[in-house]
C-alpha cells in the first residue's frame, strides 16, 4: 500500500489550539459611559477639585464665547469652538503633571489655555499671524494640529522616546470622532500598544465630523471598543461630566506612568456650536437636538452638584463669573491691537538649518517687498 493509499494519510496533524495574545475581557469598555455627577460616587469626589473644575469650565465657556466674537470682528480668521466640550478640555489639562505633554487638535485651544498657556498665544495660529504662537518645549504643549489625527503619531513618538530615555513623562493626545477615521489614528494606536508607550488617547466624540454624523463613520459598538483591536484598554465616559472625565483620565495617566501602556478613552459629548464660524450647522442637525443637549450642559451638571453639597453659593458663582469676564476683557483688548508682523518670520524655525530652497524663497519675498515699498514711496525720497 502506497503512502497516498494509507487511511487518513492526507490529513495533517492539527496544530495546537489558537490562543489569543491578550485576554480581551479586561480591555473592553463598560456598556454605559462612566458617570460621577448625579450618582452616589459624587459624594467621594474631592471638593477642591470640583470647585477648580467649575471655575475652569466657566472660564472656558467665556473664552469660547469671546473667541467666537473675535471672528465676527475680523480679529480671528477662524475659530473652532469647544462650547459644550469644556469638561473634556479642562480635565485633560488638569490631569497632567508639569513634565507631561499635551497634544491638541485645532479645536483644543481651551485645553492649552487651561494648562496655563496665554490665550492670545493659543489663538495666534487661528489669527493667521504665525505657525504657532508659543514655544511648545516651554509649555509642554505641542503645536495645534489642523490636519486630522496627525498629532497622534507624534504623541506616541515622544512618549516612546521618553520611556527609552527613562524620563517619567506621559503624553495625552486629543482627537475628535472624525479623526478616528484617519490612518494616523490606526498607526498611532498600533505603535503605542506594541511599544507599550506611556500615552493616553482622548477621543472627544461630539457627534459630528463637520456635518457627518458618527453613524456614517463607524459601525463599531463604540469608539472605545476600537481599543481592543490594538491590545489596549478602552474606557467610555460621559464627556459632559467633568468629575468623571477627570477620574478616568487620571487613572489612564497613572496606568501609563506605571508602565502599563496606552489607554483609549472615548468621552461622549456634544458640539453645541457650529464646526467653525464658517459652518452652518442648521443644514445637518435639528435645533431640537442641540436644545436637548443643553439640559446636559457640563457647567450645569457641576453647578448642581456643588450647590446641592453646599460647596458653592451665589457669591461663589458671581466671583467665578467676574474672573472669567476679566480674562475675556484682557483677551479682547490684546487681540484688538494690530500686531507688527515680519513676513520673513515665515521662514524661521522650519528647519534647524534653512534649506537652499527656503533661502531662495526668503530672498524672493524680500525682493518683492522692497520693490513694493519703492513703488509706494513718495517721489524723491529714499528708503
């Protein structure tokens, strides 16, 4: 009998049973977003932290309103408001240590301001004056990222490098729900998990990528569920509950700092204003939807908790509002001053050593500016 004629000779021996590389159960997010305010857990929240969160939320709301007004006055080219999302922005800033890094998107100027950045510097890019209006290394705030999700691989790279150097640094990267549809999102999460980089990804799911609702972007149970595919924990949190967002992010930052690797946090929130001042949100959502979310306003939720516990009264609320008005007045006054700009600065800080192309372009611009100045100079005068 030949080999091929032997019974079952064509059947290979089965390999060992396949086993998952990582137990998926601990990585799965809860079925419902985590909440603190309005639950029994609120009694254990630190009163000092709640007061600070409230003050920053009120200040942030006033900052958003003032920045939006500046666009109507022609002092800002564009402003993507984070009104309604202030709890995410403020919590992200407050959970970080001074040595940590924040990686914001274009909508996250409030997070940068809450971290201590001068509001005027935070708005310089959106004013069109500079590539970025601050020193990222000084403030540990990466430049505002206008392209979707490109800041995420940068955050992973910095966090991984810090870990290799032995530096106790965590990176927190902010992104919107629309950014999760970008390739940079996939690449960042994949590298972060493989390298166990100390980085936290905060997805602010505000319902829309400009005019595209979330249901037309993904069929996943939640954006937090995407974490499992990369081998990192996913957390789902009520993004309008400032105490809950702070708690979840604080746990994720501590997990990363202890060597546990990255976490993906999805904060379910809502963008109360249009995408930017150039957008008409009435074309893709009903006003009734916006009004329904106003009842879940992050400031209102926290105000109710503080007053119910006797931690905030009318005098306290008035003092917070007055401080926010002072900030807005200072921002308005300084933004109404015409800056003195040097077009040659466009070529500064692009490369450590200017390339021949940059030098050529700078010389060409300077020649054009000199020619224009000569053309407008009074006859018989020398510049």
